[in-house]
């Protein structure tokens, strides 16, 4: 894709194509023409099962993509992403704590409490990561923040494992998904509540895209051009925690989407964050919808499916190693 090509329409077309395939294909063969023509089992499967799942995958990928792009621009580090920085781990810990306490229900109030708890966990993790990084020699550099993020993620995973041991087996099974990352059929109130959180966070990040461009010149230069670097940093961290908290509350830990997608987008269309952020949103949605489709179809003959987090890790893990090697080369 050349930089002169309309990247956003092409990314949107890819997302529509993958979403159509994800709705049409699955463990149960369904005729879309039959589903659209009359009520019945086919329509129920398409509208009540596959469509909400595709919407969840698209929303999760969209949020992970834009947060990854924002973090990489803010920290000026192509290896930054919510999973690596510990934001996802903190959000998962917040969600699992709420579920362990019995706060997760299918009511609108319960659906809103889980994202709120996840948001609180993500914000706490972000504050901890940044505080630890600032206390290290050299201050809060990109490398120190990444190292602190890995540490916080490990602590969060350990605490989630302890929570699993303290709750009844039925609830422990429910907590397992927050460690491996599943895209499953969401409750409608939860999907709506999460979409509100993600929408607000994305609006804040997109509004700050131009300021993130100036931040690439350095904090001092950006401030001479009218950008309050510290305020921008706080807004990006809060908005990102809002997005990741909502996503993790429904899907658990899904890594590497926020790493691979923005990096690929920047290589194709250039570093202008006013383009990178919206294109990363759409491409992130397309990637996760595609990975979820692969997870559903790859083991269909065995009557099971791997978690989508495993698929994204298989794709993103090698990509991360390649990027790490290039960054040191």
C-alpha cells in the first residue's frame, strides 16, 4: 500500500470483508441468504451469536490498535503496547477482583461495574509503572517504563492466579479467561457499557493526535510550541486505561495487537499520528476479527477452539522479536 493510497478506506474495506466472513463462517454451517430471508435458526445464529461476537472482536481490536499507537508515540518507543506496559495486566486484575467478589452480573449496573473495576486496575497499574520508572536512574525513559511494565504484568498475573485458588471452582473457571484472552458471546449490557468506555477513550486520543506529532520533537520543543507535555501524558494514560479496562473486562488479556498493528501502519503510511491513530484503529479491528475467525475455524473438526490470545501471540511474538532485533541493529 503506497502512502498516497487512501489507507483508511482500504483498511475499512478489509475490516468489512473479514467481518462478513466471520459472520458467514463458523462451527455451524449457515446460509446468510436464508438468515436474511426469514426468521429461524439461521437468523438466530447470525444475529444473536456471531454478530455480537464479531462486534466485540472489532471493538477490542480497535481499542488495542489505537492505544498501542498512542503509547508508541507518547513514549517514542516502537515496542510499547498495553500488554507489555502492564496496563492490560492491571485491568485484568481489577476485573477478576470484581468477579471474585461477585460483582459481575448480567444487569446494566453489573455490566458497568466490571469495566469500572478494570479501569481502576489499569489506572493503578499505569500509575505504578510510571512511578517506578521515574524512580529509576535516568528517569522515566521508554526502556525503564517497558521494564516496569513487564514487572507489573507479572505481579498482576500472579495475583490473578492466587484469586483463582481462593474462589469456588465455578468462579475460578470464569477467571481463567482473563489469563488467556477469549472473544466469546458477550452479554448485550456489558457490550454497550464497554463500547461507551472505548468510545470516550478513543475520542480523547484522536483529539490529541496532532499534539502527539509535536511530542516527537521532544518535550521541550513541544512545550515551546504550546503543548503541555505532562498534561498530554496524563490524558493519554487515562484515556488508554479507560479503553483497555473496558476491553479486558470482556476479553481478558490479548497481547501484541497494539504492538504489531501500529508498527506496520507507520511503515506503510508514515509517522503522522493524525493518520496512524485512525488507521491503527481499523487495522486493529480487522486483525482481531481475523484472528478470532482463525481460532474458530482452525480446530473446528475437533469440536474446540483455542483462545484468540494464543493466536495473536503466535503472530505477534515473532514480530516482536524481529522488531527488537531491528531496534538494536
